[in-house]
């Protein structure tokens, strides 16, 4: 039951040799969710030994190129590798036409269904839900419509103590209800309390992705207490005016968001390419919110250890 | 007076970690011509220490993604870096709409003029010409309209022997006519033959780019005797049927083209990602045309040494 984030790219608009544009892979119990897909993401997936064919859901925050220019190449590669499984794309509406036009130009008919799910720019909505997770959009504030994403693991079931299964000869058919809290009636008719049979369920994980955006106070309640918040920190605090003008955040904005929302851990990224020494951005952020980490290409965050 | 080709990428449709999709940079006397622009080309330019702002002309062979998916990212970066100088793009007509649509989606108004020059799919035409070079398209045969490019250096002027300028006190105003073959009349009225004043001009270089395509017999006469021919060799000869079906060439096709056109040097590329050992493709090509080299990421070919 994994819940793990891999940073594939963390830079802002202009890529460099060692810093790719935004892309992240969230692995939730071996379901692979791709968040943003800057140029070169398919190569970043290879470098991180992540099989791109296992991705079934792609979320694109907004239509600035550093967040989606790698998408057409990734989809093209999945097609050329013979994919038949459906792919779900969640993005602002203009992206569908951009993709369609390029496949028309190359006379390509995709061998798999590509389902496009438009993200409403002004309304929070559940974009995806299954038995273990629910994913919804966050409304961000940027120079063009931009969405964050909130991944919330559902309440975890309890773990049954293996020795108790043997001791009371619990039939397989009843394991599910016991995991969900039921007591058990033994062959002898004795009621065994659930508490004796199970260990407490771990608390569910949650992940909030906020990029590109200014600090959005309205989202604090929504992301309250998330396990990990990724928040853009394009600029250091001395460039706060530039951040406001361009619809971006400073290190202090990101840290303030983390502090007010009482998140467990903050990861900052989307650094302006003017910064060579990212440790300076980290230190500035930590001055407000201590448990902060840098997003760097290839870094991973295992939610079980947060 | 340089004439040098740098391979930025050489792979066919699916990129790998160490083989980028097609892109090449031709440096003709410090004019930078970019040929094709697969995903990641801007990073390949950085890795090869080529300043992308120096590129003023980009030629796209056809609208399969592995030949142009990196273009939008490159143009976006040039824009973000504050370019004001015009950029000329030579491509099949669908590309303009693809670019326009993406900049509309991001609400971007380019800070520099982007001039689009459509390539006629069925007619050879001069695409660019200046005092030192003429560039025209070649009609290729592929699954969608595809164009090669022929770069022909104009006839070079002779070199004046420096010592003769001093000996005969030749005025600067007459250097140009002597470089072009004129004799010189000395102060004493003596006619000095051009042969005595100059060394023979080097023969002009020429470069033919043919990808993606099957073997096109009709182009043999056009590219006759070029200094260097780049020809795709997607498959080895045992997959000739697959090559025919997909509009590609085999190693033998590329070599046959080089042999019949009597080119000086052949460089093969656009290898199918099924091949791990490119030396096998090289050996097979050399069995027909000895002076063959592999295109690999970062390899360079200096025409002065061919």
C-alpha cells in the first residue's frame, strides 16, 4: 500500500540541463497518477525507471508550456508502443484541440481511447474516485486559468492480526467486515470484540499540488492538515512584486500557506531559473515553516515516513 | 568560414535516454540553421554549447512528432529570454496553426516576429538565399508529406596571397575583383596575371538532408556529388518490407542513394529504437558505401575535412 511522490521536474518556464520543467508522478497503491507533463517528461520517467504505460490518469494544471509541452510526445510514444488501454486526461479545455490538431497533422489515429475530462476553472469538483482515493481540483490564481489538485486517500481499513485468524478460525468471507470494524462470532458462539482482532488503521494520506499560483487564502481550509503540500515558490521574498505581477508565489507565500493549513510537510518547487543556489530558497522558506524540502529532479517523498 | 554539422538527435519515433529524436544544427560561416526539432532539442543545444538565440532559420522536414515536438518549447524559451530578432520557420503548412493555437492557449504574444514559410509538398523551391548559401527543399516520399533540404554553398572566391598585396601595393578597392578572378595592373602599368596573385578557391560545400523517406531515385541528380549526405536508415535490410510499408529506408537504401549520387560522405541516422548495437547498421551500410558514419547525439562533421 504505497503512497509515494516522485519529482520528475521542478523548474519554472525555462528548462536547464539538470532541471526539467514541472512533472510529478504520484504512486498510490500502484496506481500511477501523472501531474503536469513539461517537455522531456517521458525521458524523466525512463530515468526514474517508471513505466509510462502504467499511467492511466494525467492531470495538467494549466496551459503554460512548461506544464504540458511534453504531453503530446508522451501520448505519441504510448501509441507507438502499442497501448490499447484507455488514458484519462484532466485539463483545461483548450488542450483537447491542441492534441487533436497535432495528431491530425501526422495522420495518426490513436490505438487507445483518450478520454478528455475538462477541469472547471471556477468550481471545485471530484475529478476521479475509486475505492481508495478521491481526487479533486483546487482553484488557483495565476495569469491564466490554473488548477491545483488534492489527492485524498480514503479511510483505511484496520489490519487483522494474523494469529487471531488462526486462533478463531475466521473464514475468509468475514475478513472484509472485520477490517471495517465488525466483531466476530466464533464457532462456539462467543463474540470476539473487533478491538481484539485488529490493529488500528493508519491515518489516510493526502497530497495537495499548488502550481502555478499566488497564495490563495480560500484554499487553506480545503487543504488543512494534508500530509504533504507541494507549493510553487518561483521567487525569493525580495521579488515579491514580480511574483504578484506574474501570478506566482514567493518562498514566504509557500511557507505561509503550509503554516496556516497546518500541513505536515512542505515541498517547494517551480524555481525561477535565475537561482543557482536553491539552498537559499530553502532556508528562506524554513524561516517560516521548518519542515520544508526542495523539489529536485528525481527526488522522492514516501508518505508512510512523514 | 566554417561549414559544420552537429547532430543533436538521431533516433526515430521513440526517444531513449541517450538518443534524442531528430534535430541537427548546420553552422555555415556562423549562420546557424536548425534542421528538425524533436522533443528536447533546446536541452540538446545547451548540452552542445550552442546558443539558441543565434538560430534565425528553422527547417522542419515533416509533421511527425519526433521531428517537431521540441519546436514549441524552443520558441517559447526564445520568447522568455527576450528575443526581439525575427525567426524564420520553413515547414509544411499545418505547423503554423499548431504553434498559433498553443500560444493562444497560454495567452502569449511573441516578442519577436515569427515568419512562417510554407514548404510546397510537390515542388522544389529555393527557401533561403544569401551571398554565401542557397537552401532548397527536396521532395521525399513518406507516409505524410515530407521534405529534404539541400544546402549549397555558393562558389567561393579565390584567396589573395598576402605577400603579393605588399609586393605590388594592391589597393583595398581592387581586392574584391582579384578574388573573383581579375588580373591587376601595377603602378608601372604591368599586367600581373590573377594566377600569380591568388591561390585556387576551395570548392564549395554542400549538404543534403533526407529524412523521413524511402529511397527517391528522382533526387539522385539533384544531390549529385554533395559533400555530405544525411540519409535516414531506420531499418536493417532484413526489414525492407517494413521499411516499404512505413515509408522509411534501410541501410542499403541509404547506401545506394549515396553511391548513385556519388556523394563524398554518408551519415546515417533515424535508427529504429529496436537496435541497441548501431555498429551492425554501420557495417551493413558500409558493405555498399564505404565512407559512411553514424549520426549519434553530439557528433559533429566538419566539411573542411571531408
